[in-house]
């Protein structure tokens, strides 16, 4: 009895640790060790994606349990021993209609929210900030077309990581955007197909040379959010991360001021930049 009581207490303690650790382990903006499920959401579209994921999980769990129950029923009720003389029934109109109509209804119930989320992802609300991301072998170039500046963003090598910077995700120049503002993201590529993906914002869109794709996000929490190129694009595909720093509007204005000075596009600068980036690409 004593042993059982003690075991019970240990189990309760473990469950509590599990719950609190589970919170901590669901990463916001980056994956975490032993993570279960998706990264935490920091944008309305991702809230919907997580909701849809859980909704589908309920449906497939119910279908799987239903099919399992049918199988078990058939195995017990209709095996050769308990049902030695099989029936000759080959048609049952009611059941045939039911097993056609019910799956159709289930698919419609799935399709409606699925299309709603797709439209939400690809219908861009009036944007406060536009960022154009160009995938290159193997880094990203970000332009703020309304502000006339652009810069390259390269992964920080493992030996150069500063404390707090995640391995394979930190970059030298982060994209900076204001919190709670609509950011339009235009995605293209300069050489081969790349993809701009950032889990906490629910973003994933391909970038192709000669084509401009568009998506958007509205970050609801300040912080740094990481993503990765998600289209196999060559040997350093795994080493061209995406980092977006979401800051207050005041900090954004301050960053914008110095970014405009540092990375302004002018005729000479542009030529130098193109030379520098193609040099890097051939390295
Ligand atoms: Cu890529």
C-alpha cells in the first residue's frame, strides 16, 4: 500500500514536470529539443493552421477507432467458428448509400476550413511594410522596396556564434519588422528554386527565378523568429536560414533610419553589391 502511494506521488510529480516542460519545449520562433507538435504561433494564419491540425487529428482519430471497431467486430462475430454458415447477402442499398455519402460529408467538412485558410494565406491585406526576399545559392537578399535599400543575410558559422544565437539558424543581418503590422513578403529567386518558410508565422512559399510570389504575416509578439529555405536548392540548402526580428514601432523606426544609410541603393553601390554577391555565390 505504502509503495503504491509513493508510486502515485512520483507519477503525479512526473506529470506536473511533463506539463510545465511541455510548455517550455514547444518552441516559439525556433524548434526545441524533444518538441512535440508544431512551433508556437505568433501570427493569425498560424493560429488557424494549428487549429486545423488539431481538428484533423480528431477526425482521423475517430475514423481510425471506428475502422478498428468494425474489424474487431467482424473478427469476433463472423469467424468460421462463431458463424459456420455464411450469409449470401451481396447488396444493401442503405449501407451503400451511407458509406458513400458519409465520407463525402467528412471531406466537405475538411475542405471548407482548408480552403478558408488557403485564401487567408494568399489574400494579402493592405500592407504596412513590404519585404522582398530573393533566394540565392546560398543566402537570402532582402529588399525594402518602399525604403530603397537592400542587404544580404548569411548564416553565422558555428565558430562565430554569440551566446543565445541558435546554430544553423542565426544570420548576420536579420529582417526587422514592426509588431502587429501587416508585412507583405514578396519571394523570388536569382538562380534556382528556393522556398521561404517560417513556421511560427505559418509561412511557406516558393521562390522561382523570373516569378514574384506573394504572401504575408502579422507578427503578434516581439522576438526573433527563424525559418529555413524549404526547396532543395543545392549543396548549402541547409545553410541559408531566415531570421526575422519583430520589434516595437519605435525600435523599427530607429532601425529603418540606420538601415537606409547603411544599405541604400544607388547606381554605384548597386553595381558594387551585385559584384560582391555574385563573388560570394561562386565561392
Ligand atoms: Cu534555397
